[in-house]
């Protein structure tokens, strides 16, 4: 059974809707760990639109399972990561206007730049993973970059609009996971996974960890709403 990494970015998205102090991502991280999450994931974007630099320092101190910092290769973010020293850095592509990470990192097209960042983070004792599309070319480039682990982008599978399309994208992930394993890489996966599409991915034996954020936070709002309303009614009474 793959381990579960919970991405808590969207707890911070709610906080930033009012630029306030709640909900607190650290508090959420501790609840996730207490409920069985095997690691905590947060993405410090260059525009700090949800998770902020202060959050990652707090998370680093408090997370007891494994802290996985998602980040771009931008100099200022790499400098923060070298100070924070997460257990793992997952390098992702980043575009300012995107709603969420679109597509994997083009390792093949940017090998020397990415290798420099991998080397720099590795020297700090940080394990480095690359978030890539399920393609041979990207897996081969990941091997050349010196990483020991990759995360396969499941977004196209998750966004499929027909069963045929879903089957095709699933097959790509299955083949990529098996190819990467043969190349001696540890294989993780994530993006867009939810309560309906996770089971087909969790059956792929080479994938040892799934990283899931948005759907878990969405579900938390729905399943927690009844309790939240009852508590407020009690206070009003
Ligand atoms: N893995 C990576 C590398 C990501 O960038 C993201 C999104 O931040 C996720 C997993 C989680 O994706 P989602 O929020 O769609 O579950």
C-alpha cells in the first residue's frame, strides 16, 4: 500500500482569503499526522500566494513524519530551502498565472540548471525528488540529474473526460513507473487525485507514495461542516 503525503497548501489558501491567521497550516499538519498521514507536503510558491516562508520554518520544526517542500528552481526559493532543510525537496515547474502546477518539470530540456539545484540541495543533506510527466525521456533525464526519486504527474489521468482517455493515461503512468523502477529510482505520484480516481493509481506496485492535497481539504470542509455549525449554535445559546 503506498504511503500518503498530505499537501496542506489549501489550508493556507483559505487563510489568505482574509489575510488572517486562521486556519493555521501547522495545526492542520499536526491533525493530518495524528490521523495517519505519512508525510506533510507544502509548496512555497515564488509569489507566496498560500504557504509563506514563515509557515515552512514552523512546519520544519513541528512535523514529525517527513516534511516534503515543493518548490521551483528559483534562486530565492532554493536559498530558503537551504535554510529550512526539509527532509525532501520536490522540484516542480512554476508559472505565475497558473491555478495549480500544470505539467511536470522539463528535466530533459533544462538538465544542467536542474542538476545544479539538485547538487546544491543534496549538499545540504536534503533528499531531492523531481515532479515529472510519465515519459521515458524525462525519467532518463532525471537519472542523469543524479536524483534517486521522482514523482509522476497524475494530472492528465485525473483530468480525463472519458474512460478511454483515463485508461490511456493510466497505462502511461504504469509504464513510466515500471521503467523508472528498472532505472533504480524510487517512484511517487500525485496531482489531481481524489476519492474517485485514487484506487487505480494505488494499485500500481512500483508507486510507493501518493501526494494528495486539494481533494482532502475539499472533503474536510464538507465532512467538518456539521460539527462546525453545531459548535457555533452551542456558543450562541
Ligand atoms: N504533487 C505535486 C508535485 C504537486 O505540485 C501537487 C499540487 O501542489 C500535488 C502533488 C497535490 O495535488 P492536488 O492538490 O491536486 O492533490
